[in-house]
């Protein structure tokens, strides 16, 4: 596996950066902070902010994962060491090279945009849809809010089990901590509607079956929307 770096980054508390907090964390102080558009604005702002640690050339493509851990706090996992940036007070960076063996049991935390392919009427694999929304579509509209948590839990368990079969681990336990939708500004989909994606927060336990395959997948990320704060699995020994 290629070298990788795990970083924890704390936004600068300087007056100059403090004056920009409304742009960096839009909507966090308002009642509508969980609205898809507000969540999307924050995700988009954080996406651009974290690029400052890795964009060392104009043609650089993204080769890092990230997630927000709270106001002004971020975690990254990258194939290159992050650069110093005046936007952050400090960055705690260390090599990411866990010494894992088959049979090791790990606790995990994962923020992910999980999707699956939906078959068309002709039986072919069609477009990819969010796994929670795919389940909700099968439920009558008045019952969706009531059944949303159960549908999200069932869909997440099926999804993480399938991921393990391809990524060198066996899922032992998976719990949905939260689910929301982010509508990204400036990324328009069909009919000029903002592009949106579902975000699942999962925690649980797994058993490593193929260490090399597992670590390679952890570094490359899980699911989609990896440029927008999804896909980074955090692990620790149990």
C-alpha cells in the first residue's frame, strides 16, 4: 500500500479568519442549520477550504479524503502530506500505516454517501440512487417520516456487509447515528435543481479478513461524494 497521512486540522483563531467564519461555517447559528441547502453550503465551503492544504499546482486532482469534526475541526487522509496553511492554527499529521492482521477487530466511524444501482424495467442496471431514498420510495408518503430510521438502519446494514465482501473485512455491527441530505450550491442537476446527496453517519465494529485490501480501500475511500466530506472511515482497535 502506498504511503498515507492522517491529519487533524484546527482552523485559525486569528481575527482575520474569525471574520470569515460566516462564510466557512454558513448557517450553523441559525434554526435552519440542518436544511439541505445550508448543509450543502457548509460542505461546499469546507471542500474549498481543505483544498488549501493540498492544491500545490493548478492541475492537481483530488487525492485526499476529509470530514468535518465540528466547528473549525477537520480530519484528512491523504496520499500526500498536507501543506502548511495560514488558514489553520496547527495541523497534527502522522503517517497512516496500521499494522493489521486477519482476525483483528476494529471499531469504525464512517460518514458516507452510500448508493446502489437500481434496475430498469428491462432488468439492466440503471442509475445509482441513495440507499435510504431507495427504501423510502417504496413506502407511502404519509409513512415515510415514521419509518425513515428503520429503513436507514436496514439499508446501512446491507450496504456495509456488501462493502466488506469487496474490501477485506466482515461487518460485525453497524448503527446509523444520523442521516441527512446536502444540496450543493453551484452543482446543478436535472431541471437546474441543485445536486444533492444523502449522508449517512455510521458507527460499528468489523473484523479484518484481508489487511492489504482493507487498508487500500480505507485510503481510497468508501461510497461517493468523497470530495464533499464523505468516504473517510476512521478506525481504532477494540
